[in-house]
C-alpha cells in the first residue's frame, strides 16, 4: 500500500507517504532533501514486510515552512507529534544526515518510542571552525555590530549580504530567512552527549567517501553510542544508503529482526 497526502500537524501542512504493510518504520530525510530520496529504500523495506512512514520535514519538499525558525529539538518533537498523529507508540527508525541528528535525540530522550535505529551518514558532531575562520568571523561580526550601533543599518545589511554571499554554504544561500536561521540553530547544536545516552540498538551506515559527514564521525558515534555497530559501504558518499539500497535494506532487516 502506498499513500500520499498532505496532513496538518501543529498547524503545519506536511506531505507524507506511507509504503507497505507490517512493522512500522519512521524514515526521516536529510537537510535539503525530501521523501522522494527515501522512497528507493522504503520500497525495498516494504517488500521485506515493513510499513514505512515518510514525511517531508517542515521547510522541506512539499511541506510548509514553520512560522519561526526551528531547532533540532523542535524537529524531534515534531516527529513525535507525527507518531502521535498515526497512533504509533513505538517504531523502528531510519534517519539520514539531519534525520540522524533527530535520531540521536529520540534514541536518548524518547527511547520508549524507538525500538531499533539505523542512521546513515548521521550529522550531530559539531566541528570547530579553523582558527583563521574564527578570526575572520569575529572581525566581520565586530564591524557589522559597530555599523549597527552607529545607526548605519543599511550599510550593515549590505555587509551581511556580501559576507554571506562569499562565505555562506549552498544550503544557507538557497534557504529562506526562516530556514537560514533554522540551519544555524541545527548545525550549532552538538549532540555528542546525546549519542552517549542513546539506549536503543543502533546500526550506523556510512560511505567511505563521504565529504559532508566524514567517516571519522561515524567511527566516533560508534564509540559513543553504547549499543552501536558501524557498517561502511565502499566507494559510497554522503547518501550511502542510496548507493547501496538493497544492502542497506538487508542490514536493516537483520537489525529490526525480520
């Protein structure tokens, strides 16, 4: 069974897709992605006897943006509200990148709602910028704030725009103001302490050529999460689960228990 619809959760219109029948699996995409990128894996899981719940998170895909910037904890709470919407007390969980961040929170603080968890190329470890980047940012902030204090707001705004255009990431530049602040909130939250409190069995799936969340992050999460194992897909990048969907589905079935 496949169901596509727009539902309302906490006043936000959300696109969802439900695929298959069987034990429920909540599947959560990464930043800038949507449920279409989860479907290849969901289809394979559905053939193995799982009912996959996919949603476009607020601000992504065909879902509406939140009224104000979200934090990663807002996204975790939203996923719990989604489970409540479907009367799902506990599910297996799959999260990619941003979805991995959410999984770390759910596995630590809401383990009663998660049976077992698979995270692909999970984000969540905050990396300090290089010293020269920190110096450049501090200088920019001092000049910007000084201009604002002098009443030169227009000049301050032009400086902010120029700085963002030169040094902002593609994700940042391609986002609306609300989602730009959401991105800042999300990437500045270090979740390593949450990883240490995850209390559900977890499989970490990684690509050895991932440039966005390098393999060392997967190895670190494997050390931090009490009951975790890391599986590396050779020649795979940041979307390791899409590079090896059949293998990933088989790994998840072994974890979830068939």
